[in-house]
C-alpha cells in the first residue's frame, strides 16, 4: 500500500480532532477551580474532567470532623447548587463535554449540574458529558463507596435510568477498568471486570425498561480504561475492548450496532518518585496504545502530571500533559493512517486470547452476582498486586530508576513549585463558614420538606432521582443528601482492609524476633487501600500481630483502637495531602492519653519537605513511593516495634 493509499484524505483547513483532550483538574473552592478550567481551556483542552475533593466524594460537608485537613485538597469542594454555579461560571454547558469523577454521591452531583443548566437556560437534551457512577471498583480498588453494596447498586441504576429518559446525550456511567489495573490486574482482568460489571447493571435494568429504552441504555454505557507501559499487550488490550463489547451486546442482549465508547487515563502505578523526569517518557509511551489503532481509538484521553508520586500536579505539569497529547495528535500524524495493525499475526493472536479470557471473567461475574463479585475481585486483586510486587523486588520486572539504572537525574526539582497553591487552612475555615451561612440563609422549610421526600423515597424503595433534584433546587447539601440516604437505608459501609486470599504470594520480608502488635489503617477520606493491604500481609508474614484499625478513620478513632488493642505501632496511610493534620492530631492525642511510647508511622504521597517536618514533629518513620522495597519497610517497622516491645 502506498503512502497516498494509506493516508486518510485531509479536507478543510482543520481536521476534526480524533479524541477529546482533557486534563483531570479541580482544587480549592469553586472559584479557584473555575480559574484553572479557563486556563486549561485556553491552552487547548477540549473538555472538562472535574476532580472533586474527598469530602465531596465521600458525602461530607466541609464542617464534618472527618473532613479536617482534606477540604479542597485532592479536588474542588462542592456542597450545593451555588458552588456548582460558581464552578461552571463562564462555561456554556450546552457546548462543553463535562466528565465528572464522582460515584457514591453521583445522583446529587448530577442534580446540581442539571440545576445549573436550568439557570443557564440550557435544555437537558443538549448536555453532553459523563458521571462516573461506578461503585463496583470503589468497593474493591478506590474506596469512595459510602452505602451498602445493594443500596449503591440501586442508586447507580436509578441514575442511569433517569439520565437515559431525561438527559439522553449524557453518559450515565463509566464502567471502569482503569482502577483494576492500578490494583494489579492484567489486561484480561481489566476488561473482564469492567464488562462483567456493565452486564450486571444491564441485567438489572433490562427488567425495569421497555425494549426500546433498554436498547438506548445499552448504547449509552461508556467505559473508562487504563493504558500501561507494555506496548504490545496494551495495544492488544485496547483492540480486545473494542472487539468484545459489541460482540457481548449482540450475543447477550440481541442489540446490534453498539459502539465501544471509552475515555482513558494512562497508568499511574508505573510513575515513580525516583527519577521523575523519566515519567514524562512513560506517560507519552502509555498514551500511544489507546490512539495508535484507527479502529480502536478512545473518545477522550487525559494524562497525569509526571510528579504524581510526589504531589498533586501544578499548572505547569498539567500544561505539559496537554502538550504531550497535542504533539501526539498533531505532530506524529498517527491519526492520518488507517489501522496499521490490521492483519498482524502477533497482534491478532494476542487480541483474541485477551478477549477470550476477558469474556470468561465477565461471564463468571454474571453468575456470581454483584455482592459476591466484590469479594472475589478484591481477593484476586490482592493476589495479583502481591505477585507484581514480588516480581519487581526480584528483578523480574525492570523499572528504571527503581531496581535498575538508579540515581537521580536532576533535570527538574523533585518538589513542585506550586505558586497558586491556596492556604488550605484558611480555605477550610472559609468553606466551613460558607456552608454554615448557606444553611442559615436558604429557605429551610423548603429544604426540610424536600429532604423528607428524599428520605421516604429511599426508605420505601421509590424513585430517588426526582426528590434528589427537588432537594438540590431547595439548597440541600451533599452532606445532608448522604446522611438522609444513610438514615433511610443501612448506614455507611466499611469495606474490609484484609480479604480472604489464601493463595496470596509469599513476600520476601524479615521475621520479627519478638512479639509486635501494629495497628494499620487509613486516616482521612482517601480510599486507596492497596498499599495497606499489601503491608498488612507483609507484616503478618513477618510474624507481627496486625490490628486493622479501620478505613476512613479520624485520628481519635485510630488512637482509641491502638490503645484498646495495646499496640506498639500505629501505621497510618494517607494519600490526599492531609498527612500533616493527621500526624499532629494523632501525636497530641497519644500524649494526652499518656501513650507517647506508641510509635506513629506514616505512609503516602508526602513531599520531601513534609517528610522532614513529620520526623521533627515526632513521627518515627515516613514512607513514600520512593520506599518501594517492602522488605526494607518491614525491617524498619520491626526495629521500631522491638525497641518498644
């Protein structure tokens, strides 16, 4: 085939861009995040991808005790319709494509978005975007689940049904494969878990909808996928995604012409604190598999900041991520050719194998049902993550800068220079004052009436979306919406940190010579528990007694557990920037309870200057992604434990 034959015809002065360029963004309050959105749009971003802070994702208002130190840090703080209005100021909702990474509180956040659209006089039929609304992966990987699995499943399906009927161009769910890969899954598992979840949801909706409405629902299902560094397997994975989904819709539901529609972010698990400059190369390579195949190209792509293992990205890092996409789209000419892998024996064989294995996994999930699938996937991810870690430490996987070609490069500072970073303590105080003023000045009778309708609907099994909209219009807050659903159902759900994985891979860790009791847990609202699960298994294999202090704990709860269980060490994981607050409060509580002999250890995304401050404060050890050797971490814990045992 000649170059002229292989190239697609170019027409017009500017060809249609083949995917939506996004940057996952949001920090501080609504006005600060709005400024970031406008900056990114000026730099060439073509759609919004909104990051909400952890209190918003977990259904808390800023004045909740558990929200301390986390307001506006890992995303933007949004409580009610006025916040959403300020967040979207100057952005015409009828012409922007908006992706919202929101799950447990997705019904309420979508309601706020719809209320703002009403204020802009934009018909709901013109809105385009996505609510992630995928709770399966929250239970097993990411951790911002709130309600019991059956309640979460119900709310998710109700949002989908509502959106298909009233917001027809909206993607009411992103069934996510992304988070499974971040938790250790391989290509077939990523696809299988995502498609199995999608089919469990569609099986439930099929019973509730007319054939016509169900067909529309199937066609609105979208996906959010991962792209890793292993180029050939990842190219085949993307092709398997595109091939298998239409086949499943045809064979299982009798629906033809379904397109696989997906957004993507590349794999964060490969990004290292060591030699962060190399992450720029990794991100660019990982972007290739999802755009290089003309017949298997994602609809939207967002890339992380290259210092993600050190801190949240600043504006310069986000701009660099945009430029990587723009070079890929406009300079490489990768989009100018037909499918360059068509007919390749290697690609076709691996694609077929991946798709076949993924189908088996998805069908098994369908047989197991929603709740059992949660348990099974959690156990399997623990095993896969342990196996990956074993291979990394054994040198079976080469990771540049970590277990090979080590030593800092020094081209860029390891600490991001974030000039626009807000004063988070002042921001939190302002947000607390603001939410209290809001509650005092709104029409509280209307809010109370709407809230009671919501409670009754949730308790009686009725439609929740309509009363959710009414509550949003009446000035209800995300914390009030969540507590209302909690009180009407079975309260908040706490997933286990440890799961049953009898075939978990043995880890290369030293053995403790004396009895050591260690309390492991997650403080604050970050829900990523992969590192805690791995450390818990490593400590048990080292002969320690592991006390599971809990999930999304306050310092008060962590200390209470530690004292009741008479532990030597409290090991706290925090990934969302609240580590200074958590450490300060925990140390003060230990001192107040005359328990300063209990050693406090922290792990997470902690900048180097904060590591030094934490050690000076009295924290005995601080572990970050730089500390990738699990054996060395356990050895340090044993030293601390044996010194106090």
